[in-house]
C-alpha cells in the first residue's frame, strides 16, 4: 500500500507539473491584429461650419478577444485616428475574437485633400496592445475631402508677460482661412486649462462681434500660467468626442513684466539744472538698478542711473542740456522671472 501511495503521489505531481507547463506555454502574448478598414464614403465635400459624417469599420482579430479599455487622451480604445480626429470604436458585428469595430468620423472643412487613417490602437483580454500605422500593414482606404471657407480663430492675451496685479485681456480673432476676411457673429467656445484638451465643452459659449472679435477681461490675480483656448464647435458625431474646427491656444508667459512709473518734479527748469525724476517699479525690488534714458533722434540713450529703495521707489536726476524740449523715460532691466519694461515717456523743458 505504501508503494502504491507513493506511486500515485508521484503521478499526481507529474500531472500537475505538466498542466502548469501547458498553461505557461499557452499564455497569450500576441496583440490584436488589424485586418481591414472600410469607410462609407471615398469623397466628401464640406464648407464653413458644416459637418459630414463618415462611418468607419475596422476588423480586428485576436486569440483571446479584443476589449474596450482605458486609453490616454480621454478615449477608450479601440481607437482609429485620422490626422484631424480620433474615432472611438465599438463592436458592431462578429465577436471579440473576430469582429468589426465601428465609429463615426465628423469630417469638417478643416479636413483637406487626400486623408488616410494614421493609427489604430487596440488591446486584448491579456492586455497585449496593438499600436500600428495601418498604412504599413493593410491596404488603407483614402478619403478625398473637398473643403472651403474654413473658419479659423486666433487667441491672444495682453499684456504678455503679465504686469503684477493687473487684469489680462483675452482676445479671439475669427476669420475665413481661405479668404482671410473676418468672420462676424461666429459661434465659438472659449476654454481654460483642462477644458482645452478634455471633452467638456461641446457647444458655443460666446460669439464674435461685427468685426469678428471676442474679448474677455480676466481679473487681476488670476493664475497667469493657465492655458487659454478657443475653437469653433460643430455638430457632434454620436458616441464621439466634441467636434472642433480651427482651434488655437495661448498662455501668458509665466513671469511678470515690471510696471514702471516715472515723473519729473518739475516740467520746466533752466538749462543745465538738475531735476528729480521720481518713480516706482512693481513688483518692488530692493537696490534694483534703473536707467534714465533720453531720446536722441530715434535712439534712446541712458543718461543716468539709480537704485530702487526697499519699497521699489527711486529718484534719478535729469539734466536738460540746453534750451528746448527733451523726451525722457525710465527703463527697468529684466531679471530672472521678471521681464524688463519702460515707463511712459515724459518731457522736461530746458529754458
């Protein structure tokens, strides 16, 4: 009995070892395979803010089955990407092991010429991931887009760099990219920070004026290092991210610009007489060297210098060299984290 027991035990151990080895050998390491891409249209004509919807079918195969998983850029894979848009795909027929994954591409006037898919991303149950340019593995279809009168926007922020404790003006200029003419009354979406890349604004939040501009004042103290963006919202494809045309983004340089004020103690003095020029820089910087400059023809030349007090205030002497009207300004050079700037021009008359 003892021998029989030992024999049975050895047999069980060998069976378990063989089973484990078979499972290890069967572990799936192959990502999904792209078999084909089909588009419902091969030619599209679109103009202005219009949208044409094109159905996309992608056939994928995999031993254990393609799954929907979380991907970067706020998408679930599988994803098919065109140069202007990424299409979210969902299983429409077949099985996860051999199925067609479908989505809708919203073609706008921003698309132009011969357009092909440039990327397919998918993963399977074993988390093997496919990332491929379809043009390298299959006969990839081409969509020819005839587009015109594309709306475009440009966003600017002023002043840039920011002046401490000052408001910032956000300006959006809209125009026709083809004719370069301004676009009055254009519905636009304006976003900030996360709303720029994420799909959280899918409709217009503002409209341009009769000259094609939209302006918004951002209050003093608002963080200057945010990204601000604007785009033209268009009709959304069902189950897809928001459709955007002509997007543009900008941000204020993450450093201040000196705000410089300066004024003479007297507007008129005898020629050759010293006159105090009093002023202030903000942000205040102790012992900051500032320069008094006088205009020579078209060139500003430094004629005197001084240092700021802890409060940021300074006093520099100006000396009109002769009889006549002389134009001056004060220049505060830049330094780490702060951009240089000048005061407004002022005059001193020598008599």
